[in-house]
C-alpha cells in the first residue's frame, strides 16, 4: 500500500536560477522511493501545484542512474533575478515549495519488507 | 605534462563576497596546484561596467586587493597558481592592482596574465536579437550598459602556457576557470570532449565553494551538517582522465557526501544530458558518485559531446530604480492592521498616478512564496513590504514616503520603517559566432 506524505519527508531538493528560468532537483533519500516519486511527481503535477507561480512550461528530466529528477520552470522568476520584485528574486526557496507537494510512496519496515 | 601524479585544485571563492579565511586555509594547507576564485554572478558585471564608467581604473572585484593580500604569499610559496574572474568589467586594471599587491608583499617578478576579449559591447547593435524575450535590443527599449561573452578554457590556457602565476579574467564560464587549469596541466586537447566533460563536472562541483561541502544543504532533523559555522572550501584531486575525488581540509566544518555532491552536480543545470559551456556539451546524467571515505567522494563518467557553436553573452541594461519600503505590525490583530496599511499605501500611490507595478508582501503571512501558495497563519508578527521598479525618482521617493507615512497616518502601532532605493540592472542573453570574439593575454610583471 502506498502512503501519501509531503515530499519533504522522503526527499531533498536544491533550487537554482538562470535568467528567468528556475530549476529544482529532487533527490529521494532512499533509492527505493525513486520509482514511486517518478510516477507521481510529474511535470504536470508540479505546474498544477503552483499555477500562479509556474506560469510557463515545466519540464522534467529523469536521471535513472543517479536516482534524481530535475525540474525546469521557464518564466518562473518574474523576469529573473535582475527584474523580479520578489524578496527571493532567485527563487532559492522554491526547493521547499517543491518539497511541500504530497507524494504517494511505498514505505518499508526495518527488515526491508513493504509496510502496509 | 605530468601524467602519474594527481592534480589538486581548490576553490577559494564562489561569489563576489565569499569568505576569505577558508581560502587562506586552502592556500596555506591545501597543497594545491591551482586555487580558483569565482566571483561573478549574472548581474555583478553590470555594476562593474557602471563603476568603470565613473572611474576608468575601477570596475573589477572590490575585494580583489583584500583577497589577494590574504592568499598571494602562501600560494606563491606553495607553488599554487591562482585563476580568477575577479577582473570583472576591467581585467587590465585588476591585473595592475594584483601587481601592486604582489609588490607590497615583496613578490617582485610575480607574473599576472590578464585575459581580455569578453567585453562584446561593441558587437551589440540595435538589431541584436534577445531570444529569451524574442525582441531586438531596440525593441527591448532600455539603455544598454554593456555586454560580455562567456569565454571558455581556450582563452585562459595561453596565459598558463606563458607561465602566469596568477590569471585574471573578466566574464568566463565558471567551470572553464577549472577546466583551463586541468587541461593545461595534463595537456588535454581542447576537442577531447570526454576529458573536458569530466573537467567541467569538477569545475561545476567546485565553483560554488561551500555548496558542495555542506552549505545550502542543512535541514535540521533531515539533513544535519556538522559545524556549519566553519565550513571548509572544496578541493578536487583530479586524475589525467578527469575523474576526481571531491574533498575538503581536515578539521574544517561541513561535510562532503554523495548527496551534497549530487545536489551541486545538477545545481543550475537544465537538461542534465546537455550542460552547455563554451568548452563542451556535458552529460551529467550518468555521473558515478561513490563514497571513498568520509568527506571523500569519487566522481567519474561525465559524458562529452562537441561544444556549442556559438558563445553566450549577457547584455546588461539600465533597469531604473528599485524602491523598497517596509513597516511592521505586531501583537493582537497584526494581520488586519498590516493589511489595512497595504490598502492605504496602494490607494495613496494610485492618487500619485503611479503607472509602475507595485508588489506588496505581508512578511510573516505570505511573502516569498506568496505567488505560489496562500497560507493560513495566526502569526502576530507581520511586516508590510512594498517594492517597485521605476525610472521616475519622484515616484520611488513617493513610495517610500507613503510607507513611512504609516507611522503617523496609518493603522495603530506600526513601527520599524526601513527603506532603500537602488539602481537596478536587467540582463538578457544573446549569442555570437566565436570568430567575432577574439581573446588575448597580456602579461603584467610585479
């Protein structure tokens, strides 16, 4: 059975910016969660979570070997660091917006068995 | 060319105002072949251009003298060569300033290679395309301040070949500062895409100093970082193939772990299979990240393809003034009082016929994520913030006085007014053919 919980409980994230483009990488702490997160944390889901912020296209890049996802949001920084009036013009804190999105993942017991 | 030993390269700054002490530690105890200082962000250069316009001997990194004063002697004594983009908008003047520092330290004869050619202001015309906004420079409609191309390792290597102890550049791609040093040491060909990709991986991991050694990482209870107060700067031990161990000095704070490395590997990267620099198109998606020992992470297997045909440049424009003003409300009914103040300021600015967009935030309730989510909170500590960008100094002043006016003419109990008006800069990328951007090295001897 999959459990719904904030991404923050099972993954880390880091945000960066280039011009008016924000990018956020997502890294599950436990590699066993990678496929579940990949299945539910789609580009569409991220865009729908913050429609007023991520007004442009959202792309997702999958890194199956590294077990991480990279999201790229265009037109997400109100013009970019040089023109945004947001206190956080770089969108540095967007990583924690991402981590607030609920995801559905299989949890595991200490002996490795799947938790109900 | 030395093929059997390992090259040691460190990063002594990842931004214009980065701490100096950890860089001094690296210069003294890092046993480094190269120490790189990366001090330019997207907008830093535009400020440098403005500074240079008012004083032709300025426009380089304002901490250059202080930084070099701290590291130059130990670096020289330990045969550590320095590579830095602290030249900013005026590499030549930075070279002269570095020579002055060397003389003060008694290092007569020290050689400084100044790399120029990144200033492409003369190449920008009214018809230059700005693809991100799909406009020409004329259509963009703002006064241009200057334009700089991101140079690659090929601009820096000649300075190292000519024996420079210190190389000073203006705008270069951040990883290229490292790639040049590694390529020079191992005699890499600048079309050896595989090695250049590994070198770019190393440079990218190091270029933000503490962001790979435990900075920008701690999340208490989830990701804990030892001694965040005294973070060390990173070192890479690089082999001839370009694979490397990322580490830091013993006794410094922070950590180097598979996760600090992975987070930084993809930081500011868009497509992990196509990270574009002037040197190479790098694929970071299959990089192998292995823990060798505590605080020693081995990285290898970046993929490389041919470099992009054109050079990216950033064109800087005058963005007018950014005006900001804040006032706080605390205690019972604070949110309602702050919201009332917001409405009064908004309406007063309407009466001033303000045409510029004003952003309002209720800090403590909904500010930096305000565009993204609405949060419900019972906080009693709220700070009203109003911000605008304008070319009209009077309108900027009006915003400040209206927020200041909330002391005597707004809701009860407002206090703690602060404000600022600062010149702002807008930057836009554009692209130039490489042959239009020739580079040159000038040697300055202390």
